[in-house]
C-alpha cells in the first residue's frame, strides 16, 4: 500500500470518528431542544388549567350554594384544575375531568376513570359525620364505593385523621377525650363500612382554608408560582440530562479504538500481503500485525476520548479536535526518533511541519466537505 493511499485511508478513518462524535453531540442537543419545546407546551397547558379556576371563582354568581357553602364547588374545581396542571407541567396526561358529570350527580368529578365525591366541611367531624357529609352520602348511595367510587376530603383533615388513628391504635392515652372519641368513632366507621384510607378516602390537593372565597384567589396565585417553579425544575433537568457523560465518553473511546484498531489491522495485513502470500505469513508476521493493531487500538481510544472531551468542554469542532490528536501523535513519534538519534534536529522540525500540514489539510478538507 503506497504512502499516499495509507494517509488517505487513515485520514478518512480519523475524520469519520470525528464526524460520528459530532453526531453524538448533535443528538444530545436535538433531544434537549425537543424537550424544551415540549416543556413550552406543558407550561402553556398547565397555565390554561389554572386560568379555568381563575375564571370560575371570578364569577361567584354561577357557583352552587350559599355564601357559606360555595367553597364546596370551589374545592372541586381546584382539585381538578390543580391536579391536571401539576401533572401536565411534569409531562404527564391530565387525569381529572368534569366531562359527563352532572352538577348534582353522585360524583363530583372523574379521576382516572373513577367516580369521586368531594366532601369539604368545617372540621374533620363535620366532613365525615355532619349534615350532607361523607357518611350521609354513603347512606344515600350505598353502592357508590362498591361501584368503584371514592371520596376526597381536605388535605389537612385527612392528615389529622391519619394522625388520630395512629395515636388511637398505638398510644391512646396521649389523646384528649374529644380526640379519643372522634378517633374511636372514625375507626369503627371505617371498619363497619369496609373503607380503606388512601383508596376509598383520599386527601384533596388543597386544605379546607384554601378554598374559602376570601382565600381562593391567593391559593390559585400560589399554585401558579408552584407550577412555574416546577417548570424551571423540568427545564434544568432536561439541561442536566443533555450534558456529556462519562458513560458516553467511554463509549466514544471504545468505538474509536475498535475502528482504528480494525483499520490498522487491515492496513498492516495489506502491507504484508504485498510482500508474500497469506499462506507464507509466519508467526512473527502475525505478531507484528498484532502489535500494530494494538497500537492502533490504543491510539483510537485516546483519539475518541480526546475528541469527545475537546468538543464538549472546549469550543473545538470535531474535525479540528481530530487534527489536534493526529498532530500530537505525529509529533510524539518524531520526538521518539529524535531522542533515539534516528533523525537530526533539522529533520525533526521539517517532519513536524509536514505532519501538522498534513493534518491541517485533512481537517480543512473535512470541514469543506461537511459544509458542501
């Protein structure tokens, strides 16, 4: 194989590795852009959900109930719109809807295909056992739970209920008389009706005090800020995921090593083949080919890793990075020969200039080819 052909093959292989690493980097960038574009849509959809609740509470005349009970329907809309906004901003599908639900139906909204009745009264006792409360709803619709329905109650009341039940079962003496009696009543009610917390009774997205007409607007504003913070978090995550990684760098080095080792093997065999037939190859010939291939593999690994680092952590194009590495290998070889006395200092300078000129022409040709 002539020197010109060998240089062409090596240059092509080196620039191919550079192009492939450029492709890896571009794929990460494309994925980042896609995620950010999708997040733009997610933010828009989440804010639309919150705009719905703003419009709803902005027209109290259309909210069911008296001045003291309108918070019940406000709670329903907050649950639906807040939960949908929270899911959408994280890239999930909406799971709450009013579609197909009448304003006086046994259920107030649908969650994941399940009928949900919302109960919001002042105090846990009133929510569970008061007039029009959860227990009364179960008497009016005895098959509601059996048919797959469930109840949502204020988040703060649900937390109080679980705390009371835990204390009642583990250390009842720490409860005052009123809390003990309430915990006992709740425990008996749950057992009698076969209700399971977290399945048949769940916490709402909001607390009782957050759905009152005097505080509802502030609650929505606070939720809007939470959505925007989550949006920033999702964008930061997408950016972090788009960064170069050690795993990908090792992959680039490994493939580069395999390619350069393979090319070196083929070139070494071809060179030997010019001198003799395959059947005449000796063990020394194969050892020499193996040594050459090993050197090529090592160089390839260094090349791939160096190009990956230079293209991702410095403003260096891949073809230029490959030229840097090739030049470094060439100059290192000349230094070795100079130290061994194989070449003079003048030859060393000339040879280094030639090496650098060769890789520069290769890099410029590769860049021009990519542009064309």
